[in-house]
């Protein structure tokens, strides 16, 4: 797992652990209410609460801000909650997850990392000409958030939630890469691919492989909303979609 190691399985693990921790401390209603975890997630949601959230990826300082927020603010907040509210088992699992995140993020946040240096050569173009463009907002971005809406609005089981998010992510990934090639160049697309690979490593390679969840496969055709379906433009209410979109809020544009 790399930069954004909280994707999918990790999120599920945290949802289970934090819910279990909350239940194990019924007498600490205020301190162990799930709104405390919402406060932790709020730390990364703040990254996306700006007019052009993707500006963060366009500079060294911006990447450092993302790194600090995920590696320090979010991880420490969750560890503190589980330490206060969880059993020894909950704490052990939470430590394993957050330590994995910290170690993974540390690799990407290393300013000597050649992939980071190469990405910073191209990220200003990606930010300005792709992620900030109206075309991106009404296609790649809108279609992914419409997928989030669909998960939130339908009472579907865990398997379908997983499949739907994977199909939606892969559609977003292909759409965005195509735009990066068009507006920047092939080298920028490769650098963006490395960035996404490190940010969403597990999601792209193990949990959502393109050969199984390619957005044009029959599986995805049955699950995805039609392209152009107008999204609400919100983070989402489902725990899984909320955490995924919150952690990577600097890549998406919301109405809230």
C-alpha cells in the first residue's frame, strides 16, 4: 500500500474497528461517539474546502500539506480515539493500519523520491489545464460523484458497493488520464499515473483491477450511472464513500 493506504479495505477495517471501539465503551458516550471520528475525517476534508483544491498537488508546499494532514493529523486522531475507546485488540488493529499508512505516506512524502520530483514537473499543468477545467468538472469529476450518489441512494450489499466504487474509480481514472494526455503530454500522464498509483495503490492494483472492473465491462455497465448523470456534488453519506472521497478531496470538486 502506498500514499493513500486508507482506501477500501483499510476504510472497512477502520469502520469496523471504530464501531467496535465505540460499542466497547458505552459508558463514555460523548468521548466515544462516532462524531469524534467525523472530526478526524474532517481534518482531511479541509483539504478540499477551497475554490481549486487541486492546487495542492501543483507545488512542493502543497504536497507537504497533504502529507502532514494524512500522516499526522488523521492518523494520530484515529489512534487517539481507538486508544481511548477501544479494547486491546481494537488498538492493535488500529495501530497496524495507521502505522502502515504512516510508513507508506512517508515514502511518497520523501522529497528525494524521484517519482515525486517528476510529478512536480507536470503537476502545475495537470492542476491548471485538467483538474481545474470545466470539462473535467462536468465529465470525470461529475461521473465519479454520480457513482457516489448511487451508492448512497441505494440499499446495496457490500459486494455491490465494492464493485460500484471500483467501476466508478476506474472510469474516473481513465477519463482523467485521457485529459492529461490531451492537455499536457504523455510524460505528464505517466507522472500522473505514478501519483495515482502511489495515492490509490491498493485500490488500483489489488482491489479494483482494470481487467475485472474496467468501466466498459458488463459488470460495470450494470452498476454505473449513465455518463452525464448530474451528481449532487457532495462527499456522500455512506461511510465508505465518505471516507474515500474525503481522503482524496483535493482531486475532486464538491458543491459543499
